C-alpha cells in the first residue's frame, strides 16, 4: 500500500478533498492497486524557509 505525504500550505477542506482524490487516482492508475493512503502536513508560512528567507516574509514583500 503506497503512502503519499504532501507538505504544503494550509488549505480548506474542499481543496484537501480534491487533492486526495486526484493523487489517489494517479497512484491507483500507475501502481494498478486500490488502497492508497494520502497524508497532508500543513505548514505555517513562518515555518518554511526559501532561499534563506521565511516564506511569510517573501509573500509579504511581494504583496506590498
């Protein structure tokens, strides 16, 4: 049974439903199996660094 772990930003329930559904479809198609587990880890923007900066700071700078 494959397990897919997604690391990403916070998302609403509908977005997560679609993500899980679509990932499961692809994994089933490729592996030719039925049972797939998808785990979503939601990360706060201030807990992610990109190129030496917090992602929250990068987004603030882009917005303003």
